[in-house]
């Protein structure tokens, strides 16, 4: 059975799958059925070289499983990694949480796996590819995927593909300055969107407002539901900052669908009801996109890596 290897490398864990072809065109159908799934610890405390070795070992193991169970080796590999990625050259340029610099991951994997084609992608853009093509944005020709987690990232979807930008930096919506002179951001600016509206920012603000250092964004959302006025103030402050950042993005990109994911989106309508209202209040001439929750959860990166692999096969000229 024809299949690909999909691998999503995170700071703490790796998710992998063997994904079969599906539908009329494998890429269009999201690669079809999941034949096998596996997880493994990233083990970043062992250092960047050990992580790279683990990725290679994991991929080799998946190749062997495919051969053994499905009668043939995988046709291609898709890998999603965090940090700065040069997808064209197949290089993992930099990842603070993994400690690596300029790792030629595509070349290393191609060599280790006996020459099968390998596609490398950025984790958020790869997750965005899956959300846009087979998840919450299915059928949208233009979409923006914004996961609200420790930081805020973004992926710009245009005609079924993700726009990486000239240098691989497109979609970094978390670093739009929404409150000039606001809190310091790790990027060197002040008042960036992610310092005010990420799950981590809401957790910090609610821990301070509630006096409970262990309180997080999920606790804040629960307190909002229960009618706590302080929680509502913290929450609506974050929603307002988020709406400002999103309206800037809408003005530039005019997406048809805006997909919101990550930890904060787990609050459901506690987030989406005030967010839709806040965005609507701020737009003037711009057209309102559909604002929807992400559908694929933590499987988006892995499914997207599978799409990268199928896309690679679709663009290769048969020998």
C-alpha cells in the first residue's frame, strides 16, 4: 500500500504517522487513512545532536514498519520542525528550544533512509497547511491560521498552499505591535501581540490579578464563565489586543477564513463570542472573514507533514 511518513518534531515530544493515499489525489484528500501512529520523547536535554539522531532513528523505524506491514517502503517523508526553517534548502536553521543551528535535516534523513524524498516544513505553517486544506479552513481559498499558545504564530494560506515569505518569516502576527510602549517582548520590541494575548500572557495576567501564582489561562476562562469581574477584565483586555492584531492582518491579507487554535481556543465560545464582536466593531471597509476554531488539535502538525510529503510526490517528475 502506497504511503508516506509524517513526522512532527516538538520541543518535548515527536508525533509520527504512516499515511496512505486517499481520494482522487492524495494531497487533496489529506493523504487518506492513518495506517500507523507513534510518539516519542524529543529528549532535548540530551543536546541538539542527540535530538537529530533520535529523529533519524524514528524515521528509519517507521520506514521498516511500512515495509513489514504494508508490503513496501514509504514513498516520501514530511517533517515539521519548530524555529526558523529554510524549507527550500531543507535546513533547520535555528530553534531556541532544541538548541540547534543550521542542521541539514533533509540531507541527513534522505541519506539515512536510502534516498527517499524528504520535505521539511515549519511547524506552524505545516499545521496551518493541514487546518486550511483538511481542517477548519477546508474549501477556503485564502485563510489565516493563528495558534494562541506560549507565543502567537501565524500561517498564511493562499490557494491551498502556505506563503512562507521571501525569507521564511511570513505570518509572524505575534510580533505586530498592538500597544506601543507596552510590555517588553523577547523579540526586542514592546507591546507585541503575543505579550498581551497569548495563552502565556493571559496566564501571567490572571495569576497577578487573582493572586494565585499557579493560575493559568484556562482558570481565567472558567472564572469568566462563573461571572468573576476581575477575570472578565483580564480576558477582555486580551481579546481586545487580539482583535487589534487580527484586524491589521485582515487589512493586509483579506482572508476568507480566520482559524484560531492553540490553548486559548480551547475556551470555545468564551473566546469566540467576544472576539467576533471585537473584530466586527473594529473593521470599517474590510470584509469580515469567518472566525472559526481550529479542528485538528495537536495532530495538525503531523497531518500537515503528511501533506508536505504527498505534495512533494505530486511535483516530482516521474523517472
